[in-house]
C-alpha cells in the first residue's frame, strides 16, 4: 500500500466538490469584488467609521457633562458649607449689634465692642458676605421678611420703616432674610 490515500469517489464527484469550494471562496470575497473603484472603497471604509466615531463623540460629551456637573456640585457644597458656618456666627453679630446700641458710660467697653464688631464685619467681607440693604428700601420678599406693618403717610408704599434683624447674602444666596417692618 502506498502512503497516499486515494480519494474515494469518481472524477465527476471530486470535480463537483472542488467547484463548490471555489464558489464558497468567491462568495466570501464577493463584497470586496463588487467595489470597483478606490473612491467606492474609501466611502465604504468611511461608512464603517461613522458608528465608532459617533460612539466616541457621545462618550466624550458624557464625560464633559460629568466633569462640569461634579465641578458645580463641588462649588455648591463649598458655598453651602461656608453659608452654614456664617449662619452660626450671626447670633454673635446680633449680640454685638445690641451691645453697640446700649447706652453706657464706660467708653473703653463701648470702644471694645465697636472694634469687635468691625473685625467681624471685615471677616464677613473677606468671605464675600454682604448685608442686605433694608431701611428705607422697597420691600422685596426675596430678601426681606415682613413681620409688622404700619400706616405712615411720610413713607411710600411698601417701604421698609424699621429693621429688627439684619439680613445677609453670600453672593446671590440669601443666608438670612432681613426681618423688617413695612409701611403702607
């Protein structure tokens, strides 16, 4: 016996198998065979890149939005923490303001209270805290809290006649509304 194995079957069967194999190879190569010019090949490769490019652009946009959102949240947390800290010092401010309004014969005591109040105002200014203007201003419900109402012909309508408690803002955020009395 020879080492070569003979194929079983007749010559027409073997020829038919080889023809089928050639047709299968042609089917696999058919899409590239249909393209006739380099321009058509370039268009096809460009079309294949559209989907991955779109996915990449969407991912890049999502990341950019995430980065911006986290930066805003971080800034918001910092502002909220600063506002809470300042709000904790407002009773001290109120007590110093009451102490300054009390009549006293001790000039050293009065001078000390004024110096402490000025120092607290400087700290507030460095932190970006501003006092809400109230006395003589037009009532604004976004900045003022009206607790009393009086009729006074000398003052205009919705004019603030008296301030009971000062209000404060940190940038555009109101930390505490001004407690006021409104005329007319």
